[in-house]
C-alpha cells in the first residue's frame, strides 16, 4: 500500500466517529460457491465515499475463531474513505462451527484453506464489487488481517511457512 493511502486511512480513523462505524455495518453477505462446507461467506462493505471510477479494495482476514462483524469498527474508516472491503468468514470461525481449540492438523488445514479463500476472492473480485455497486482498481488491492489473518496476509504477500513433512507454502 502506498504511504499516502496508509496516512489517509490513519487520518480517517482518527476523524471517524460512531456515524462512520454504523455506516460500515450496512454491508451485505454473499457466499462464494466452490469452497468447502457450503461455500465461503464474505461480508461486503461498499465504499462509503461517493467517487467516480474504480475503487481500491482491501480484503480483511479475521483471526482464528473470529468473525468479520468483530472488525467493523476497525475497517469503518477505510470504508468511509472510499475503499471496498471484503471480509471472508474463514472455515476456522467459531460461527462456522470450528472447535475452540483446534488440533495441529486442523490448524494446518485451516491455514491452507485461508490461502485458497483469498485466491477465491481475488478470482471473484469483479462479481463481488458488482454486488457492492462498484468497480475495482485491480492494481489497488490490499490484504490485511488480525492474528491468523495477519499470518494469512503475510503468506499471500510472499512469506514462506513450513508445514508438516518439510513442505513449504508461500
């Protein structure tokens, strides 16, 4: 992300009151087919700032056991600044029936699923943007997250992780 964009988001965060938070909560849910367990639920938060042209996108990944709604306050300034936000509800979410204390093999499966979830969102980006009444700037897509979501973003960004049996994933 460019420094200017980051600083604009930080300024929006400082200036946002409860109005911005509640505007961001007016998102819609959709489900991406072709993903395990009935598809991938994605919360779409359309850009709050009315501006012509393609919108920048942020895919925000929740932490282990989390859910997208828990991050509305965090992402609201980006929505108000004109970003399209896409928040997947990964398979490891407690809201999807994941165990509170997953085993290591389950964590490994969740890690691989998260990477594939982001790929599915990127593939469906035009369709998801259309559901928000927006178009996207394909060269302005960012990824962030909290905890396991930050790990997901780091791996998508090129970090290498080592899995059981000496396998590497990046």
